[in-house]
């Protein structure tokens, strides 16, 4: 379908000159990326991948990992047990807020760090290494290739991640996390440091669009009911404080990460991934938001 490739090229050239925003540097190693990198991928639920720009450059998945680990926690524990620990309400707070819902005393949703760290604590495994391997293997199944962890980013994040440790210990003190919080937060740092490409994220999004089955390898990464729940939470909570504007102007469940990527899903149809590391005031990729708005407009994807 050359028409899709042509359209991707047009959208890419429409925004490539926009250098507004800034690269995340609160984790020192995150600032080492090429700020000008810009890739766009559309991958369909029947396995076609269309791409333009820097779609093979590796970067760390960061918060785009959160929906995938949440799905794994749901698969390991069931919806009721996970629901007893993590709510599904938008928070209206920054992603790294050290807070719980004052009424339920639970993290407000799995897309903020408190909820994401709780998801990690619910992943089953015989050992620390086994838990991380299960997380990495699961992401790899969505992506259709074996993903690896970026040691430099992991070490940089572990050295500077005091706020996430504070969140881990807060969760432990409220018995939301019932294992060693330092181990749980270490796993969270590791999952955020898994390297992906824009193409990987496009295929991961297409796997979600295809009810949890990777459309290229045909391997199942998650059960359909879990994907449905995860996409619902992405709709209300995936884009942080930019969520309202995102739903109004793009209209797709999505997740962003401070590494500079955005993943969006049109259930049953396709996945979109954009990589461009400069972020806006909400922590969302500037060109990522613009490209997704434009793709949604041109392809009439807005379904919410
Ligand atoms: O928790 C952190 O600081 C990061 N490793 C993940 C942050 C992230 O991507 C937040 N989202 N936009």
C-alpha cells in the first residue's frame, strides 16, 4: 500500500522541522539520545508494517512499559486481586507523585509510577531474575523479537531514582506491596530500561490491536479480555495530564514515555508508534503528539 507510505512520508516531513520541547535529562543517561531522531510506524492487525524515518534506532521503553506489565500482573493474579491493589481512575497528578488515593489507599491507576511499581510487585517468578525474564520475555512476544536491557540507562536510573524508591517504600508501608520494596523498584528500573525501536513499538501496538496475538509471529502475548482492560486504562490515564486533550484530538488509547515514544492502538485495526525525544510540558513527545493527531485526522481513526 504505497498510499500509506506516501502519507507517512508527508506527516514526517510536515513536523520534522519542529524542534520545540526538550529531551528528558532527570535520568542523566536519557540525555544521551539524538534529539533529532524522528520515526513513525503504522502496523496493522493483519501484520503489515509501514514506516518512515528513524524506526530502527534503539531507545529505552520507559513508561510505555507500564501497560504491558499491568497486563502480565492481570494474567498472573486475575482482575479482582489486581483491582484490590490498583485503581483505574485518572490521577490528575504528575507521573511520579508520591501519593495514594486518600479514600481507597491504593495507587490511582497503573500508568502512574505508584501503580506501575505495584504491577511489577504482582508479577510472579521464582526469583528476582526469573521475574525480570518473564517481563522481558512478555515484551519480546509483543514485539516479535528478543529485547534486551540497556545497562547504562538502568545504572543511571538506579543511581538517581530516589523518588521511585520513596514510592516503593510508601507502597510497602501501606501493604500494597508485600515484598522487599527495593527489589520491586529495581525490577521497575530494569523494565523501564528495556531497549526497543519505533518499529518494535508499532508491532507491540498492533499486537494489542489484534487482541493480544502478534500479527507477524502469530504468538499470543496476552488474553483478549486483558487487552481490553489495559486499553481502557490507557484511554483514561495513558497520557498523564495531556489525557483530555489527547482523547479529544486523537481519540485512541495510548501510552507515552519520557524516552520520547508514544504508542497508540485502534482496536481490531492497527497500532501506531512515534519516536521523537523532545518532550512537551506534560512529558509527552512533541512531534509524537503532532504526528498522532495528524494520522488520526487523515485516517479518521478517532473512535472514542
Ligand atoms: O519512573 C521513571 O522515572 C521512568 N523510568 C519512567 C518514566 C516515564 O517514562 C514517565 N513517563 N512519561
